[in-house]
């Protein structure tokens, strides 16, 4: 059996996305069919549309999603029809060397659904990050589904599927922010704002938000920043040092993904401090640092993949905090939109007007 559903498709590099009817097969072994309730519009979706990921058009966009499992294939035991789930794009295998060493968040063999969703003419679609959730239904590997409490808002919960988890995890999992630490976050878009929330949640005593947009800095204060720095008006490194007794922050999270801001992060940390790169650079970017400074400053330079999260561990825990009123996921939902408004959401993203636009079905 197959299902004809509406979905957002990117057919060519830089071309506006279109709302089309696609065909979704019933789940095979190890797969799950999910009825999507909400999906955030992430900058990665725009990268796909612009050909910044690869040229495997047409793409089925959307990956930051929550919904209800409609059916499962043979051998699936972790989720069942009717479960409310958050989708993730790193379904761990349990067998690779990272998994067997007890570090499944580094899984080197994550997997997706084996069957392909298609256009009506049979053209195979490439689902964004193996999900493709700007659609009424999507087919994923069952391991990409994490069951959470149904009481959560789908619009808020789905954001843990990518950007919010990436930011919170960069602070808590990768940066190991602890009680009393000083933390600086450079770049206060969706991921950076989530890193601020994560640092506050972890008990950081001082959380310094750095950006060039006062609107984002105002929002950062609402999400847990204790201090803000507009780096158009002040030198970011000097300002962070001044706010930390001249030493630099214990943890600096770079959420932009540019060499210039990474250098700021590097020099704004305390001796033996930690730099976490969670902003995604483009292939042509190069970083040059004096090797003596790398040696002499000690500490750790880390990259954070998906917030080094383990969905089965982190998603339910964060949803519990949300339902307890201790984690304001709703604050990340700037607006809710219809499936045919994704292209407009990309435009608003360019102007920095939103933390997240969320498609609600």
C-alpha cells in the first residue's frame, strides 16, 4: 500500500520550493510511517534548497519534526502505532566502533529508511537529513523515532529534532557546562539561543550573549543570558574578558560557523577553557591560528555534532523539563505557518526576523 500526501519539494538549486503530491510507501522491516504534526524551518533546509549540501535534487525538505507513528514494519519494537514521537537524523546503529565503546552519540553508521519516497511520476526524492518532514506523512527508520510525552506541544517538541537540541547539547553535553561556570555564546540565532538556555539550565553563573543584532540580544536575555555584547559596538573578546575578571570564559560556544568568530571564541576563553564549535562552516572556509597559542592556552577545542545528543536519553528528559516549566521550548516558536508558506519562512530567516517558523499540519 502507498499513501499520496502533500509535501514541500525543492526541485533545483536556488529555485523556490513547491507544494506537491508525493507517494509514501508503507513501512518495510525496521521502518516507521509517521503522520507529521509540526516541523520547524531550519537553516539546513535552506542549505538543501540552495545546493549547499549536495546536488541530489529533488529534495523532500524538513527534518525538525514531531508527529504520531501511524504504522511500523517488521521487527520494530521500540515504537508502536499511536506513539507521539520526535524525529531525529542520527539513528544509532548499536554496532559500530563508537557504539561499542559506549559513545553512541558519535555513531559512525547512522541509518535511514531503505525505501524511497517518490514524486507521482516515480522520481525518487532525497529526504533532508533522511527525514523529509515538510509533508503530511513521512517514512523513516524506526530508530529515528523517539517516544515522548503526548502532553507536549508538537510545535515545541519538534524543535528538539535539530536546532534546539544542537544548542542545548553544545552547552550541556559537549561543553560540559557546570554549576558556577562562566559561558559566552557567540551568535544568538536559534542554535545559539538554545546554547544560552542550555548553559542556564546547567547552572552557569554567568552567561554572556554576543551578537550584532540587538533584537537577538534582547531575546537572549529572556532565555537566560545574564549579560549581552553587541560586537558591532564593542570588541567581543575584550568585552567577554572584562565580564569575567579579565580571564575569559570557562566555556565559549561558537554558533556562527565562521573563522572570524571562531578566533574570537578561541581568545575569549580562559586558560584551559573550552571552545565548542556548533556553528556549521562552509567547505571553503579556512582557519589560521598560531600553533604556539593552541599549545600555550591548553584546554579543549571541540566540535559539537547535533549537540552530541543521544535522542533516546535526551529527548524524553528535555520534554519532561519542558512540561515541568523549567525549559521554555515555546519561546523558540516565533510563528506557526501552513505547509505552503515555507518559501516565505526562508525569506524571514534571511532577515533575522525569527528564531523558528514552525509548519503545523
